[in-house]
C-alpha cells in the first residue's frame, strides 16, 4: 500500500525551531516575523550574540588577557532589553528591542575583532565614539574627555559598567584588569584542573609552619579555605587538587535529578474506530477539528508522520467523547495548531507554546501527554478570554470554578482525628504562652516579697486564670498590689486579659471545628520540585498541577484504553529518601479520595464552560464517515461577527446544564 505524502498543513504556524535564527543569531529584521510575546521571550543577548567558545580562542593562540577582555565586555551588557518608564506601548517596546539588538551587534563587531592589547585599547573609541554614543571633547593641552551624546543617554544598554570595561588607559592597566584577573579566576583552566571556588592550593617550603609537633613536612602542598587549613602534606599538587575536588563535591551534592517521563513501550487503544480504516491526513485535522495548522519535524519520515496523524486523531476524538464536546472545541474553535516532532526541546516529551498557540508532541516520547498539553492550551485560551495576564490558572480568582479547582487540588478537610490533635496542640500552646506571660508579670516580685499564704493564693489564682475564669486577671492584679504596692503594668495586664478571653473561649467550645490540610497531591508536588532538577515552582505550580490532574480526570472518565492521550497520566513517580534515610515512592499526581474530589470539580468546570457557551455540548462523537454536512459552519464560537452554525439536533444539545 502506498503511503500518503504528509507535509505541513493549514496556516503556517511560524516560530518553529526549523524556521528560526538559531544558528546565525538574531538580527533586527527578524523581529518582523515575531509577535509581541515572541519578541519579549527571544530578544536576549544569548540569542543575538551567541556565547563564544573561549577555550577555542585560547587554543588558537589568542592571549589570555584578550580572550578574558572579550568575555568581560560581553558579560557587561544587559542580558535583555531594559525598558524605560515610558516604554509601555507595544510600539515603544518594539523600538527598544530593535535598539537593543543593534547595540549588541555593534559591540560584538568591535570586541570580537580584538586580537592584541592594542586592539582592546581601541575598542572604547570604536564602539562608543564611532557609533555616536559618546563624543570626544578636547581640553587644555593634549588632554580630552568623553561625554555621552543624546543617543547614548537615551539608550539603556549604554551603561557605566560597559564603559568601565572598555576604557583601558595603558598596557599595564590591561595586564592588571584582564590577564592577572583571568589567572586569579582560573579562566581558561579545564574543569578537571580547576580548584573549586573558595579553595586554594599552596606550597609549603618549610620556612614557616603552624605545626606544633613538626608533622607538617616541608616541600609539600596544602589546601586552605579562607583562613582555615583543611589538609596538609600532599607530595604533589595533583594529589592536593584531587583531594580538594572530591572534598568540595561532597560538600555541594544536591541530589537532584531531572524527571523525564518514560517512553511508552506500547501504544494501546481499545476505543471506537473513529477513522473507519482511513489513513488520516492533515486535511482531516483541518476539516474535523478546525486546527489552525500543523507541522512535522524535518527528521520524521512518512511512516512516522502517518502513525502520529492516526494516533493523534483517535486520541483527540477520545478527548471530545469523554468531555462530550464538539470536535471543533478540540482546537478551541480554530485557535490551536498542532505539531509532531517539529518544535521539540531537550528531554521534554511534549509541550504547549503559548506564544504560538501550538501543541508539540515528540516522535514517541510525546505519546501519552496529549491530554496534559491540551489542558495547557485551554488554560491559556481561557486566560485570554477572561482577562488574565497569561494562563488562567495563574489568576484563578477571575473565574470561580477555576478557583474551586485550585483549592480542591491543594487542600482537603481535616479528619476528626486531625482536627482534635490540632485543637489540642493549639490549646496547649496558648496555655503555655499564657503561663509564661503570667510568670513574667507576677512571679519574681512575689517570690521576693510574698508570704507562704500569698504564694498559695497566687497558685490558686494562677489555675483560675489558666482555666479561663472571668475576672482572674483583676484578682491577680490586686494580689500584686497587696504584696508589692504596685499593679501589673497596663500593657502586660491587657495582654493577660486577652489570654483570659482566649482561655475562656477554649473552655466554652464544645463542637470540633473542622479545618483544612494540604492534600497529598500538593505536598508531593512541592517535594517533587525539591527532589528534581526542574524546581523553583514548576511541579507545584497551579499550571502544572491542573494539567496533571486533568490527564488523570480524562483517564478515569474513559471507559477504554487511550495511551496516546493519557498514557503518562500516572507517570510522575520517583524514588526518594525520607528523613530516616529509607527509600519511598513519591507520586506527584492525585490518588484516592483526593482524585475523586478533583474529578468532581472538573465535571463542574466543564459543565460551567458549556453553560457559558465556551464549550459546545455534544452527546456523541461520530466517526469520519458519519459527520453530517453543516452549512456555514463557524470557525470560532466566540466572535459575534462570525456566522452562526446551523443547529444540528442529532449531534448538539442546546440545553446541556442539568443533564450532565
């Protein structure tokens, strides 16, 4: 059987790795092909002036100081555009981005050509003066000074830090500031030969020693950190270096490893035959789901493309079926694009790009993550529609069902046992604090001046106070006045009266107050962030937690297997050591009663999106050959100026709320 020849389909998505400036670096003209969000993301120094291979420069014979000068000059310019207070409109920000790219390119062209100390000393004039950022003002005699021009003053990338690096007044200054500093910072030294930061290896010639018993041998090496001598008597520097590298490595172990979802060994699906034996093409994605466009990676052969199209089509049909939504809702009514292996990055199995509204699935690692990434797209779409700055999950308070979802993922009601333990601990803590403040206010003067009878009276009043008896503080105040002639100071008395009311309230409280605690899903997600390399708010973010929970929800709702859609739903698992050093399984996805509660909120959320006509209810998802012809079918459900879809009662219901 001859295979179809599958190429990119629909609207060109743009921004794909195969279309970008990844190799040559970013130029001003490249901004013409970017939207605002892409420009904000990609206009960075590292994308304009690729990080040079400094070791290759050294190997080619460039002097150490010159190579270090190139590095310091590049490092001294801002990593991204700096915007002024007035740069608030898209046009002004775009102008600032163009200015930044131009400035970085100008610096690169000057600095990269430096080959000698003399070249480095000319760099200031070549960059600042020739490009019009500074002008040279002649003064008395042969002296002159530099003065910033209006162009330089208005460019945030022209900084004192950059000027200080490029202004080299003499070869001696160059030697001090670049060659010697490069040696001190071990610049150009291979990782295997580098002394760890903060440590030093020194030679002991035997003339001076801190050894009391003459055990520190002459003509040996020793290791120091700051003013502390860590180890002595290394016969060679190599031995000292190996010791300090091993020592420092032991001090800095983080134990973090990157989590990568496992590739599914087999892709299984036992659901309905939505293809009716048809080999799916890109046109089917356009016609059935209304995708904006689609792409394939250049390295994907036709067999890979056909398999991805078939599995992706069936998985998306499964998603429409389980959510009971129209096929067109799968593309958020024409706003979504899809890519197969065209936009992959690193070890990511799949990802959603908010800049281009596109889901990318890698060749086979992407299998199992489609529901997860589809949710990211919906999260982004809802955020834009409801007015969030980015994903709706980042501002859930804007939409009550979303806020309920976040709260249900992170918190659950206490059990009666947990509530009882919490209230007991809280009561003990309040009682202990009240007792400490009472002793501070009363006990020392009473011990010095009170009789046995007065001390006994204090003990009785103390118990009355700790039991919350009304008026006990006033009686304690009277007792202190009787014994010492002085009352409890006002500030301390008011604090004790506050404790009296709190203790009294504790005595009167009969019913157990049920609070809330963090879910296992949330606690495990926080711990996953700490255990894995990709931390700093990734695993425990609302955005990622909702996506993992949604994949589990879809998997639970499906009455059959659909691995391409949800095969990775339960895969966020790793092995960690607990506080006792024992190994345990850590699962960063919901389970048990927590999962059931979250699934119930997803049901409510989907129903509400249908009531708001953001999603369209469909009782049944039909295979290819059974799709009815719909006249004037809309591209987007959410723009009033577009034509309305002619009602088709066989596949849509207009009143979907109470029947879900």
